[in-house]
């Protein structure tokens, strides 16, 4: 059903969607330049050396303004990447995002073609999802995590793939093991799980009463947990998880008590961060953009492309050349593990001011590789640390390398967190 605009300081938007009344909010015309600037930054920051990111295209397609040439170029590159690597290299969640990006671009995910080859991404996801479930049976954990499993359910639901709603309702049921990371509730995972289960309830296909009841119980539990993470200023979890949370809560009004969440307050808080370049990472920007437009991943299946405006012009960004060398800062860097292998090594590292955590790790490794060597993989969020001193993160063992500053876990990755003078940085082998 179509959206109905209701004035409220230019912010509040209520809209009807399958399954009941949904509440969200969008930027006003006065604030729209901030959104357009964010879109441009996302486009400019795409690294041609990194595999294309479907999340960026999904966000751009959910926006009000478009640059058709850029979006078509992204779709072409995503199709080429999927044909070349999806079957062997993609995780299930990556396939799910590629499916949603294709659908958001009005392209058929069941017939993605490039370089004289074609791949059925929906069929591939069905198989990878089956492999995830089999790994849970054997090892007690999925091959990836429940964030990706939730993406799988969401994509299969939207594309009418082979999926048992009953099994999905059990898979995404409340469990600390699924929704907590190092003792902290994962707002991101909960949000995608909510969207996936709302999708299952709103496909128009009848569900057994028992399954509907289970899905509703799951969503209510997740919504309550998410609201418990809401700060007084409207941020939910942290500023980077707030975009996902806004999507989830905007389609969950039937699960919200009156006054439990103020979408306009959360939106205003997010808008405060845009001029500060808080969302410089294109992946972070892609997660906040849909909520600024009062859209969610559930809108992907409703997008049409023929009437899109081509109204987001780009200019060539001018490279800036530093006039002088930046001053240096000194930090302490520690590698710690009290599991499997005992490690506790520290080093003082000098880096240029403005350096990120990853730079500190590189300098430490170059200084003493016997104590600070590490490996990483490039993800859509940037470098993800896979091992330090040969100690490998293992999803089946639920272990990973946690990044900390002054004893506090970081919300940003190694490639984004900018370090400061005198900071105590740590990578700690942890369980989730």
C-alpha cells in the first residue's frame, strides 16, 4: 500500500505495509543535501581494488535520488564477481546480499550473466543455507554466524526460494549463543533477524498458527532486547548499529508499546553525525542510508526501476596533497590470549597522527614479526583479522580476534578506528 505523509516537523512518516501499521521517519527536504552528500561519499569511496560490495548498491537503490550510470556500473561489476566467485568463494550471507542487490536493481537473481556465463544465485543460496544448517547439526554452530543466516532467510523469503518458515522460526529463536558477541547483545544480528521474520509473516502465503505464534514470539523477544540497548539520545546499540535498528523497529510497530521508541529522535541523532564523517566507511554508510529514506530491506521486493530519476550528479573529487608531514604519536600495542596458546606481548609503536589501528599492527609486525605477525582478509567492512602469531580464529570454536582500546571493545574495525596519542591498544583472542 502507498505511503501516507503526516507532517511532524518535516520528519515523521507513517506508512501502511503488509501485516499492519509500520512506523518510521525520513529526512525533510531541508536535510536532503546531507543524504545526497552521503550517497556521493559512498560512491567516491569505492575502492576498485576491493571486490564490489552489494550492500552499497542496495542502499543506493533504496534512496530517493539516483545516478543511473553509477548504479548500472555497480550492477555489472557485481554480476561479474558473482559469476566468477560466488559458487566457490562467497559465504551464504554474501550470496544473500548479491541476490538482494540484483533484485533491487530489477535484475533476475536466478539468471545473473557475465562473460558468457550464467549463475542462479537463489539456487546457490538454497544450497549454502542447507550447508549452514548441516554444520549446526554436526558442530553446533553455523559455518558463518546468525547475522548471515538471518540475511539468508530474508533473501530467500523475498525471492520465494525454498525455505521452511517453521524451520526458520526455530533457527532464529531466542538464544544467547545466536544474538550475543562477547557478552554484548548484537543489535545488527537482531535487526536482520526481525526483518527476516517480518518478511515470513507478510508474504501473503498462509502459515500454520503454530509457526505464526513462534515468529511473533521471536520478534517480540528481539524487539524487547533491542529496546534495552537504546540510549537516552536515541542511539540503539552504537551509532553504527542504529541504522539496522531503525529498519527493524520501523516495521515492528505492533510489537512496540506506546512511547517505547521515538524514530524522529533517533533520526535527529544520526543526522548530527553526518557532517562529522562518522559514516565515512562505505559499508557503515550503506547501513544508515535506507533508514534516512524511511526504507528497509523489505522494500527491495517492491522497487521498480523504470520511473527512477537520474538526479544525483557527480563531480570529480579533487585529490588533496598534504603540505607537510603529520606529527607522530606513540601508542602501546598488546597481543593477548589466555586460550589455546598463552600470549601476552606488548610494544610501543610510533605512527603518524591520524593513523588507524591496522597501521599500528603493521608497524608492530615489521618491528618484531616473531611476536606481532598477523593475517587478515579483506571484507566489505575493510580488513578483518584472521590470525595473530599463528593463532587462527575459528567459527566452529566461536573464537575471533577482538579489538580493544584502553580495555574497551571497539565499534569500528582495524581499518577505520583512528588511534590517539598514549592509547593502549589490544588484540585479544576471544569467544563469542
